């Protein structure tokens, strides 16, 4: 298997990511990100803290509760970033229709190593499909990130 060369930007992103690794484990837990932001004087709501917990959970492919550099690189390869909502939306919108369906959520989450139960999937749709049309459009998706 060929190993690709990391760009300077990717190396910078990895180094920035690892700034959160307070225990030196080589992985980053959601609480470490939250603690780092607290130490930097960022006033965070519980919803913002939950976003970091959800982000770690969605990237954590081996289920150990933390994101390793390898998992972070895999996320970068898929262009999934908290800073790029359009790319994140496109990752879920598999057919490019401009809407995210239940099946697309299930597929995207599976690709990120997280299998959703039918109950979890229904709960997500109820929460984020505010128009109740069976699809999540980009506007609804953006609201879910705020």
C-alpha cells in the first residue's frame, strides 16, 4: 500500500489537533478539546460541548472514545470538517440531490465507523428534519450545526 505525502496544511492541522492531547496519549477525547477551549477562555454552551462529543464519536472508528491521528487523517481524507459545513453536507448527500435522506445518513455514519439503530436514525430525522418532509435540506442541516 502506497503512503501519500502529507501537505504542510495537513501537518499543521494535525499539530493543531494534537494541541488538545493533554494526557500525551496520541489521541484526543472530547473532554480534552472542551478543556483546551476552556483554558483558552472560550465561553462554551452545553450544546457546543455536545458538538465536540458528537464529533469525536463520529470520527472514532475503533470505539475507544478518542480520535487518533490515523482517525483524524481518515476524516481529513473524506473532507469532513467542523469548519466546512458544505463539504460535510455533501459527504452525507450521497446522490447530490441537495437533500439528506435517512438512508444517506445511515450510509455516511457507517462509512465513519458508526452504525445507527433505527431508533437513533428516527430521532435524528425528527430533530433535524424540521419541515417533516422526510429529507434534511441544507438550511436544516446548517441549523443542526448551530
